[in-house]
C-alpha cells in the first residue's frame, strides 16, 4: 500500500515544465505580496521581535532577513521572515487560513543559501501551497456550517501547513521521494499544536497570534534535516485515523481523498488564493470596502459620524473579534469595532492600517465606541452557495442622515464578481506602498521585475539582495499610546 505521505512525497518530484501557467503566475504573485508584507513589518512590534530572535539564534550565514542588513543561517532567516510576513496580518489567505508565512520562509532561506534558480523556487512555492491547501480542506474548516447553522470546530489551527513547509525545504535540498517521505513523517509527528481556538477566546489574546510562524518554520527545517541526516519518519501518520495525525490534531472531519485526488494534475490553490488590501483580519474586508466607499462618496468626516452598525459573518462572534481593549497593534488587527473605526478614517495604504499613530489615535478610540454589530442573517445561505462569500452590510448615521451599503465578495478574492480579484497591477501598487521608506525605489522596482520574471532568475540570492537594507536599530520601541 502506498501511504498518503508517500503520495505527497512523490508529488514533490514534479518538474517545473509540468506546472500550468496559472500555477507559476500565482506562485510569483504570492512571493511578491509576501516580500511586501515583510518589508512593511520591519518596525512593527512582532516583526522586530522576530528579527531579534532570528539574529539571536541564527548566527552568520547566507540567507537574508527581508528589510534588514542581516545575513543569517537558514534557521534564523526563516524564523525572522516568517514573523515579518505575518506580523501585520496582510499576507495572503488560502485554506486552512494562512499558508504563505509558514511555507515560504524556509524555501526562501534554503534557495538563497544554495544559490537555487527562480524555477526551483517557483516549484517549491507551488507544491507547498498545494499540499497545504489540500490538507486544510481535508480537515475541519473555520467557516464550516451544518444543518443551516455555523459549525465552528472545537479544535482548529494552521499547523498542518508543516507538511507543505517541509516539502518545500526538502525539494530545494534535493531530497529523493523516499527521503522526503521520511521528512514529512517526522514533520507530522513534531507538528505544532492547534491552539487557535484558545487564542480566539482569550482576549485580549497572546501577541504571538494564532500560530507563531517562526516556530513552524523551525519544525519544518528540523524535519527536513533529520531525514537528510538519516532519521526515519512515520510514513503512516496521515493514514491512521485512530491514533495518527487526524486524531492528535483534533479534527472531526478527515477526507483523505481530498488530499490525493488529481494530485499533480488538478492544481487547486490558485483559484482559492485571496489577497488583502488592508492590514486587518479578512473578516472585516468586505465591510471596510463598503464603508470606505461610502465615506469617500459622501465626504464624511470621522467626527461627523453618529453611529455605525454592521452585519458580519457568523464566525466572528468570539472574544478576539469582540475585543475592545487595544494594548498592541496586534489587538487592533482583529477587533471588529476598532477595525471599523480605522476604516472610517480611510487609511491610504494597506500598511497604514497598522500605523500606531492611527491605531491609538483619540479619533479612532472615540469612534470605536459608536460601532455595533450583528451576524448577517444570510451568512450561512450565501457562504454555502459560494465559498468566497463574506456578506457584509453597513448602516452609517452622520449629519442626521442614514447611509447603507452591502457587499458579498471582498476585494482581493476570486469570485463570480470579476472586480473582486486583485490584479497584478494592484498587487504591485500594494507592494510599492509597503516597501516605501524601507528599501530604495530602485530596489523595489528590481524586486517587481525579478519576481515577474522569476523563471529567468538564475540565482534567488540576486532577488533577496534587493530586499536587504541598511543596518536597523534593534533597540526597543514603544508602540503604546501616549
């Protein structure tokens, strides 16, 4: 019998020439968006801590920490870049939720260290996202419904991305399918726990967020290296429903056919990858689209707003989204009331949503108290008819008038509405806004050009050099309000 692990390992041997054009294109889009998210986060609290810990543990090496002058070993660079990509919560969305911050940093570090080509990096990005997506869809999902009602799982998280992350590293290290199977088996047995539901319910919650990206990259690095050094992995860990990975990761649903059906022929991740125009939890994005359009169209000032009522998707009725105690910018990334108050100020860029001067401003804090919400009455109906649905309704009262607006598909998601997808030009504009003031304009242009033509890049190190900058100040910086 060929196990699930062995089938995934065989998939890692796919050739670049066999990748469909849409897969190559989406892999490049994910790379550009992630580098931009990392550049934007170099001065954020979570980003700075990630850099400092990467430096502390990484030692001197050949792999770049994005937005800094640091060259670390692959472990340190991967840790720091994972934390940077996810710090502002503006990285791409793909079931099981977030994938790129966990699977890309190890691939980048190893590709740069080994002088790998752009084609090899694209191959690793594609395979790691496809594996992560398929495993995510085989297990419980955060937006699950049952019998017409919300069915949020009791245990949840993004830890299954450890398989995609390990696969990417193994591919770039040149593992055979047999050795990759052992690496994946080790990864499954050393996977971080799925602690996300505790994080949702203990607000204001831990600032490491739903999963410490740096830790998952370290697990994947360790798994790949243990196999390289001769350790044997549990290649049956995904097949055993009773005591294997599905059981100890807490999923109620386990559909292994989703993992393997059409694997290598039917690439699914490009059609479900969403990009964020705002540095905030995706739950708020359709609401923000509506509110920003409304405020701009009517030229409404924050001080003119009397109240804002919103109707939001059902999974948001948990403490992390209901929280109104904003002590850190990461608290602001998930608070519904605070996020709506920020949106009403129409931040000019994705990155500006996490500007501490705006996050802790008196205007935002005051407006937050005027925000109320309910679950959208058609949430389950619309979600079950199309998975990209994030139904949103806004009712704003200002100047003695009431303004209303609705939207089903947020900007950045592939959907039946063609305007909801984020174009390459829009992603590039987001990247340039994120890179402004961190690297030079010429470096930013060089990154865009290199990623756009990544299949022609002979050494990924040439691309990563463009993401580097002058030495940063690693002293402490407070982001608390005055």
